[in-house]
């Protein structure tokens, strides 16, 4: 069963999203993802398998030169 992880990010524009996509698209545990640049938190939503953790998504974005923190309900 897949999980949905939601993060606040510093992805501010389409160029940032394209840069991050190079890293996010390589992760086998991520089924799909998107960034809402219209949201004040530039929300990243990740649909992932259970073995893809919050920390792993944070590390992936850090490797791309960005940050994210989990948004709770």
C-alpha cells in the first residue's frame, strides 16, 4: 500500500522543480510526485512505497540543493 508524504519546500519556481526532478525521478520507491508552486509552502506531495521514508525524501532534495520539511495534518 502506497503512502502520501507532504512537505513544505524551498522550490520556488519551475527551474527549481526541474532540477529536483532529476533526483526524484531516479528513486524507485517514488510512484509519483508533484509540487504546488501556487501554495505559500510550495508543497511537494510524494506518493511512495512504504520503504520510502520522510528522511529519504529530505536527503534526496538536499542532494539536489534544496530542503523540505514534513507538513502534518
